[in-house]
């Protein structure tokens, strides 16, 4: 019931307006639900899955809980943004035949059409709603949960409309040609051995050069990317009805290596499988 969400509204909607001075690095990550990212200032390339979106003031990025993502700061300019993470189960109560605020978050391939470029009027509209939500957050009062929910519904209504009317969907920019087939291979072979040694053999590229190239263009390691891609896959399998045990056994070797650094030559013991179950359960709640 809606009342159950309203009593713990801040557990289901996480609004953040933050400013930070580079240099620093943000790692690839996943959220429990959907996220709206709004850039106010800073020089940012935003990674979603294997797509890179260059951002400017007022650009929006939308992601769901299955899309790994991260902002990569390209200069030392001050970085300011608004993010809203929300529980999609809450919004499901408000979906109708004519109002489907979650459609733009899910009705598209992973890592595609995440960026919405706004007009001046559109981002002014959203900034006004962000300010109202932020004020309600900083000055709590009895009944503010209903107001926060109302602001979120208004924001999502506008985001959905802007997404639908944004005729030219942002495709992102290409990564170096050397990385493109490697990322495609990673996405298609997540349950297999994806060690640097294996990738070196598969693509005839030095593991050291590959590591430097990936780090240069994403700000993170290729191992981190693979780990979060595997967690995202596990979350999708769980959502589709698989049990944690089935997911762990299906990816037993890779999950055990990811979480515990086991050698490729070691057998996967029952103890490690049980530890992997616990770790995967925790990771899939992130």
C-alpha cells in the first residue's frame, strides 16, 4: 500500500544535491532501483554499460538497476550534480494506460538512449522541482512525505515527456576501436574466464596495454567493469526467477574468483560456493 511507502519515504527516494572538487574517481556501480542524474557543472563523460555520453549543463542521464554506470571527470573543474535514486516498485502504483513514468527507464536496450538533452525551458522546469524537493528535504515537517512523492511524480512525468519528445536520441561517443570488440566480447562471455591472460590471447593485445587503455578511457579497471557486469547479470537472473543457489552454481568459478580472488586453477569448494551465495545476495541488494 502507498501508506507503507510514505511512512519510510526516504528509504524509497534518495535525493542528493552535491558539489565536489576534483580530482577523484567514481567507480562503476549499480543501484537498487532507478536513477536520474542531472549535471549542473563540471566536465564529465558518463559511462553506461559500454556507451560513453559527453555531458554539458542540463543534460540528464537515466539508468535502471541493471545498468552499470559511472561519471568520469575529464578536467579539474568543479563538479556539481543532482541525483535521484528511487524504488521502481513505488512508482508501479501510479502507472496507468496513459501514464507510464517507468517506461523510459526500461523500454530500451541496456546502455542505450540513457541521455536526454534538454532545452533551456525544460531544464528550468526540472531545476524548479529539484529546488522544491531539496527544500522539503532540508526542512522536514508533518506531511512532507506526501509532498516529496508529489515532487517525484512531477519530475518523472516531465522526464518521461522530455524523453518521448527528444527526437534525436543521444548515441554517445565511440570508445577506441581497440576496446570496442573487447567490451562486446566481455558482455557475451560473462560466465567464462575473462582474465587479462585470456583476453591477451583472444585479442592479441598486451594485458598491460589493455589495462592502461581501459583505465585511460574509463577511469576504472577492467576487472571492476567485469565484476559489476556479472553482478548486473546475476540481478537479472534473480529477477527472472532463478534462485541465488542456481545463479551461483551457474557462475560458480567466476563469482568465487571475483569475490575471493581464488586462483583459476583452484577447484570451487562447497564452502566457497556458500560464501559466494552470501556475497552475491549482499551485492545484488546494492
